[in-house]
């Protein structure tokens, strides 16, 4: 158990650096060495075939294997005599499913010809929130979510932060970045000479992924339309992408943070800077100095001075 916890901690660490596909080869399949390791670390569940399905098949080396249902909870499939399922589980091995490429937010829709004036932005955000409603557009709606975390802050903010997705505290409160990572984000904002209410804060997905896992592409892609509209309404001068997931989906590139940091990109007409996710900085505080360098680039662009005394 301790070994698995350690493994998960490593996976999360690399994930925050944008290296969360290290167990896949270029063609999307797991490398043999890693597949063998995963098979030991995450043993395949017991397969309970119905009598007409033949010999028990191998489910495959999937880190999700432990959560896959056995045939006994899928009565309609268990009873099926379809030769298509003979010897194979009736769902794909997650490691063999092609992962859709992220599309840059710039390519998802053209910038609106008519921009929302500052005085109308609060109402436009409220209207968008109403449109989202009690959303069931993606699987996260059925994965234990309690509250949709829409976003928070000044509807006409000059600076917007985008994180990955709500955690347990955010799911309970309905507000972004209110847990431990949120406290660090508050400190980062204060160090820039701003108050939390001066900025706008949102996430790639608005519902908590179970066990704080990385949002699946289908979840992030489904939710993108709403973050895109929030960005088009708020029209911040600068967007700060917190961590690899935000950078991946906003910019539509899967690259390491090291490649993406330290320079401005363009996203929805705003300049966008990539920095470390506060949760990563809590895990590896040595990187706080690097994050501060990123924030100083933002401060220079916005003409901000750090407060005399923090
Ligand atoms: N982590 C995020 O990415 N977003 C939140 O809102 C909280 C934690």
C-alpha cells in the first residue's frame, strides 16, 4: 500500500510538470516495461465470464483495472452470446484508446466581433452560469460532484488565473481555489500587490474529478466552451495558466512546463503565461522562486509593484 501511495505521488509530481503520458509510446500504447510494472502494481480484476464467453480473457495492464466492473454487474452483456465479445472484455483497454488532441482555445471559436463592455460583464457571466444550469454534459456530473464551481472574481479583471479543476474544498463550497492550494494562490496574488477580488479565477473543468484525478479529454473538451466564454466576457489583459492541464487545454499543446514557461503566449486576445500549479508548489516548495519569476513577468506587463510589506 505504501509503495502504491509513493507511486501515485510520483505520478502526480510528473503530471504537474506536464509529463503524465510517460507510460505511453508514441503510438499511444503502453511500453512493455511499464505495462509489466503496471500489471504488478495494479493487478487485473478477476474476470467472471458467463459460461458462453469461453476462457477468461486478460483485461490488460491498466491502472484503472481495479475499478472496472466485472461482468456480473453488467447483466445484459454477461448474458450476451455475441461472438464479438468472445475472449475479450466488452469495453476498451483505456491505455489503447486514442486520446483526442487538444484544440487551442484560439481555434475553438473566433473572437466575438462585439465585445461585452465592462459594465455588462457581471450580467453576462450570470447569464452564462444560468445556461450551464445543473450540467450533465460530461461524465463528471455522475462522478460524485456536489457543486459546479463556475468561477469567481472581478468580471472585468485585468488578470485571470486558470487552474485544473475543483478539489474537495471547492466542490463543497462552490468556489475555486479555497483549499490549501487556494491559500497559496491567495499569497501569490497578494505578493503581486493585488487582492483576490481584483482578479478572476476559473478552472478547465467546473466539476470535481473523482479522487482529484486529471480531467479526461472528453471532460475538459466538453467544459471548454464555458471557460472560453468566460474569457471572452472578462477579457483579461493577462491569463495565468496554473500547471500543465490548464496550459495543455488553453494552448492546445501537450508540452512540458519547462518548454511553455517564461514567455507570453496569446489566448483569446489575452497574453497568457504558464506557471506552476500551487498544488505542485506545495509539493515542491523549491520551485516557488521560479514561480515568483513568472509572476514578476506578469507584474511588469500590468505595471504592478509588490506591496511595501507583505
Ligand atoms: N486546484 C485547481 O486546479 N483548482 C481549484 O479550484 C482548486 C484546486
